[in-house]
C-alpha cells in the first residue's frame, strides 16, 4: 500500500548567495516537511472515532496569547529576538491566530488587481515590508518522550522563519496551505522557546494578488503533534465506484515511515464496522452527494511486530465518483446543476481568521438558500472547512493559492515565465496533497486570473498524474482549453454562453464567476438560469460573491448624533479607503463589498432572488381552471417528497380564502408529474385579484442545519377569474378653487390642497388641519445610483439626477368640472429634452387622481435612458407605518420573484443598508400602499391601471449620492415617497461596464400611468 507518486521536482533549491529566502525566487521553503493529507493520530479506535483532534493525547494547541513586536521593515526588526537571552518582557501580546492589522498593527489595505507594493517581480519590497516577531513558550507533554514532534502552521501570511530554543528550524512561504516542521531535535526538557518571524511581503506575494483585504500574520491554527518513530506519514484513499455506481473498490495508498503493518477498518455513519481489509469490495455502499452527504469513517491502524497498536488515524470518506461524461459534469453518473457561490474567508472583526461557528452559519445559509457548491475563492481554505463541507454536503471547487492579476495575461504573465514554474507547482501540490481525501472536493481549480502558459500546463499535467479522480478547472485556459476539463469565461452574458452550448464544443460550461453582486445588484440572473435548466452543457455556476468584506468599526464621534436613526447603528462596516486614504496608499474603495450576505452574515435581497432561481422544485401550469399543474423535481438525488412538503393557498387581494396540501409522491430526481390540486370554485367579486401560491418547505430530514418547515421554493400564478369593476358613482359635493398669481388652492370639507404656480408642483395637502403631503409631484427620472449604475459603460448621465428637480413649468391650467378641480401641468426638462404632462383631479372627498405622461421624443440617444419614470412626494416623518399589497421585500425589474401579497412594516424597516448608500428598498407590482402615523392619519396610494413601483425613505437622493456610509446621511424632516410607473433594472452581470439587460431598461419614448392619492383620517379614508 505504498503511495503512487511522491513530491518529485518540488524540493527546495539552495539559496542564492547573499539573498534572503523571502526575497529569493529559488527558495520556496527550508526544512519544511513534505505535503501530506490532513490527519491526527490516536492511541486506539474508540478515541479515533470521535474525530476530534483536541481529544488526542498527541495533540497540543499553541493558540493563545503570544508576545509580539511589529516593525516597519526588515532593517528595524529585532534581529536576535529568537534567542533565549533576548529580553521581550516589554513586548505587547497578540492573539494567535489573528491578523496583526486587525489588532491595530500596521495598515489594512484593500486592493483588487493592483499590487499593494511597487511591482518589480520577483523582488519583494524591502523598505516597506513590515515584520511581525512572535514569541511564546511551551512544554512538551510528558507522554511524548521518545516520539517525533511536529509543529504545524495552518496558515501564515506571507512568509515566515521558525526558531526553537534559539536554533533556526526552517522557512516557509505560501500563505494558504499548511507548513509543518519536525522540531524533535530542537526540544529540551521543561520549557521551550518558540520564535516566529513573519514578513508581510515576499516574492511569493506576486502569486497572492487576490481581490481581498491584504492582511498578515499567523492567522490560522498552530499546534504541536507527535508520532511514534514508526508512523503512517501520508495516505491516499480511493473510492472507485463500478460502472453502475452501486459497489465500490475501496483502497488506501500508504506512505509508511519505519516498520509495521497497516489495517484498514471501515465504519458506517452509525458507528458499525462494515469491513476490515487492506482492499475492500463494498457492496451497495451508500453514496455521498451534496444532497445526501453520507460519510463512512476509515480507521488506519498501524501495529508493531507484536500486534500492538502504534497509532490509529481516522478519515471520514464519501463514496462518490466525479467525472465528465457525455460532455456533462457528473456526480455518481448524474449530471448536476452547480448552484454555487464564490466564498472568501472573511470576518468583520477577525479578518481572515474564521471560527467554526461562522463557517457553520455560512453552510446553514447556503443550504437554506438552495446552494450546493462553493468555489474557495481564491485559495485553499482552513482545514476545518473541508470536514464541514464533507459532513453537510457542499461541493467544493478547491482553488490553489495562485493569482497574479496585476501582471496581466500577456507576455509578462508569470504563467509564461519558466523561473516561476516551481512556485506554481508548489502551491498546486500542497493543495492537492492536503485535501485529496475529502469527498466534498469535486474539482481542482488551478487558481484565478493568473494568465495562461507553460506553468499552468505543467500544473494541469501534475494534477492529472497524481489525482486523475477529479476534473481540473482553470478559467484563464481560454486560449489553451487542453489545460482545463471545464470551460467557461467568467461574467460571460447568458446569450454568449448559449453560443457555446449551441456549438460542437464537448466540455461542460460551468461559469466560475457570474452575477457580480456589488451593492444593490443581482439583476438579470433569470436569463442565466433559464439557460441552465435547458438540456445543454451549461450546468450552472458560482455567483460573485458570498459575503461583503467589510471591517467593523465604531461610528466616528462627529456622527454619533445619527446613531439610532434609521439604519445607523453604533458600528458600521468599513471598506477600502477608510484606512488607506490618509496614508495615500492605493485602494479599490468598496469593490470588496459584493456579497449576497453582508459582513455580519445577514442576507441581502439578492440572495432571496438567487434562492428562487436555484429552487429544487418548479411548478408549471397545465390547466389552471382544473387545478392541474406540473411539478418538476430539480433535485439531483432526492425524490421530491424526501426533500420538501408542499402546500397551496389562494388569496383574494392578499387575504387567504382556501388552502391545501400538495401530494408529491413518486416524483424521482430530475423527473416530473402532473397533479391536480383540488382547487375550489371561485365566484369572483369585482375589484378582487385571486392568486394561487404554491410553497415548498424543508422536511424534517432535509438537512440538519435547515429547520423543518423552512421555505425552499415557491411559485405564484394569478388565477384567470375576475369580474369587471363597476364604475364608481360620482362623489357627492363640490370643491372650491382659489387662484392667485402664485398659487392654486383647492378646498373641500376638512381638506386643502395648494399648488405652486411657479413650479407646477403640489405645495401642501392638509386634512383636518394636519399635513398629509408636505410637497410633491416633482418628476423623478433618476435614483441614487447603484454601484452598477456608477460602473456601467456608457455611464449614466449625471444630468438625469437633477433633470426632474430642474423642471421648467411650461403651462398650468385649472378648471372646475362636475364638482371637481382639474389642474393640468406641463413641465419640461431642458437638460435631457423631455417633458411631463400631469393632470390632477381633486374630488370633493379629498382624493386626488394623478395622471402623468412622460415624453422622451426629443431626448438625445447620447445621454442614455432615464433610470426611473415616476414622481417624488414628501410626506410627514410621522407616517412611519407602511402597509402594501404587492411584492414583499426589495424588488426591481429583473429581480422580482417575491410573491404578491399583503405586507406591513415601517419606512425605516424597508431600508437595505448597502455598504455605500444607494437606491434600495423598492417595491414592485404594488396595487396600493398606505403610510400612517400612530393615530391612523396618513396617505394611501392606489393604482389605477398597471401596478406601481413604490419606495419610501427618510433620506433624499442627494444625501444618499453624497454619502460614503449611512452614518453620514442627513435625515430629512419628512419621508421621500417615490411613486413610479417603472424603474430601470439594477444590473448584475458585471459592475464595471455592463448595463442592465436591455429588456429591463427604459428605452420607450412615451410612458403613462395613473394613480390615486387618498387621505386617511384616524377613522379610515376621508370619504368615510
């Protein structure tokens, strides 16, 4: 059982004379142990089966407080700090693991592409290259006498030296995989001194140019462990399934140090021993899939010549086969849809140091929102993540710690430089050897945005030689597709992917990055998923990305007055520039804030949209009148009734009038079935809309982290039953009109409406002496631009932002007709060449009918279309309570999948606190909305025709545009209410060039809409 392939060709090369290892491309490590699988040794099977390394007597964590010194550069570091005689009593302490910048040493830097230091490969910076010096003492447990002792660093950024008791042990670089050293010969009885010197930058930093905060230090676990002289140094587990994916030949390759015999025992998930044999033929083994992540535990027992146990090593394994079959990416022979997301390791308080609780919360959110895959963007994650993904069913595209984006993709690309080949291979080899035994790792990804060339060809060939059991992915192998098994071009639009799937290309297309979810984004994803659900080689992809990379800070003293108002809390999440600007260090601002969840793991509205599109059950109409629908099971490995329970309900104008269960038995994975729901006969009433909503909730056994009853999928249909609404009787009574040179005043019983004749807008509306409308009727043609609006090409013309505000009154007329006041207003917007004609009809009961027509006939094509077709109103701040009939949550064109229903909340509660203030909180498909104070006084807006778009907030568009953070916003003395006919989609394909899809933009030359403004007294509408 000897390993097939060792680490040939990756040994350290001697250092060049006079060069430091951290600044010598020829040196990748000194005295570091060869890469191996993650493991721990135990004295017996019982303790090994607990699968908790902290319970092994041969494990000792070195996490905790270490002495620490920070120096600006190598010249000013304490050179002899590693000596036992060095006096470090005055040093600070720092927690290990941690990033030293998160402990307020040195500068936090966020940059996307540009290196944080002067680009001069392979030379690392010397004048500005901070050095962290760490010291701590430890004692070797008494029971370790005569054993080999190793020290393991799971992650140190970017390069480090190690000393024990003043003796130099070695050196390592490559910050995202483990570095291990044999320190046995350096140890002494009693107290030992451990010293580590960490460099912020090294020559290896040229391969670590990821779009993330650039942080440093010992940021992952550090521990000691010991082994006997005879030891299983490494092992590789193979779980080959037969052609029918039923039975397995289970083998283990072992790299044995010294003497002994190895036994392999296999236990099922219940702890029952299944088989014991060096080569195991397992009949009808239970398979691992992302939906059914069944794990066995293999125990590797090393015995001496007398049969006594030397050590036991456990490894959880999943029986599954990953392959590309018939141009499809398959798990156990089944083509799977990859419902994926890119995930950085990030925490707002601890940077790149991630807790188990945080990882579990991520997995819970992933499963609650129908994700089954993660790309470890853009480096191997901490080892615990792989155990959790094995256990909870997340497919991993495990990505090597290689990105050299700032070098570009041309001749200067490091992928094309032979002298960089060993460095590329080292990172590939360390990833593969560390993570090879994890069932969750289904694809090796060779890196990200590092160009293409001979170095990646060598990496691809090395992986294929050493682990042919998994496909290999590399997106930049576009020009040389022989160096990747899976083809894609990141951020390609859906129509471009369709060209690929329509060609004779034979590789699956799984897009490694799509739907750039920066700020208020993730619009237009449906077009991708319409394609993915077709029968073609496009099999899903990975949204960019999972979490905003914000760093939690306290609101500055000068803005403390805003704390507690609206979205402003005591803390906020800082992005690029907050730390760097005053030092004039380059940064990429808020480009690190691209998450479907925020920095505190709170879901964004875009996550809800992706959840809907990735749902595992679809409902298609067959004959709605007969209650017949088709259920399509899009789970890959679960029958529908195993995954979800279903219920239907019928609502009349949002109020439930009928409900029932959905019978789903017999619908196998990727199969469909027509069922009859047994809907009641409905006698329609005038003015009532009837909606059928089908919801699917997690079953008890769906997933251990997903609560029973959690909503996983839904579809909604408007029932084809309606009765024409009769024309309402004319309102009794009459209004009076008082016109002067400056205003038009319309009065009725208990109300008064004032229009300004210089601007054409409503100047006030009072009911029983109380303000209902402060002002309004201003044309609104833009919004506080989203991140995508700011980044699109051609850019959004700034003139749209104030075109409505700068409207010119062309004419204004008033007439009395059948007891009503009819005020006609025509305003033009010279800056954009548009005009708006509005007719206000004021009824004797105080209701105001608003009919508005927008004309863009003369608008220049060069300035692009408006972002909104609507009108802005201002209502009292006390009208905080909000009720509406429309879609729930935040929705926009191209991201409007929330069901239509009755909803309630507050104005402040609709605010979505994106990292930088921007358009947010919009409601689509609104039939009516009301805003009231505690007494019930307020305003109701009711559509007269097509549904409306509604948004309300206590902040003006201008203050949102001018603010970098929410705590800087000036809160208004009223609520800004936008009543829209339409609003442009919010985009999401990319945030640095693309516009929203054409179908979601406002290219028409004329628009028209009608709605009613209804004043509410404390007893209801004024007419009551």
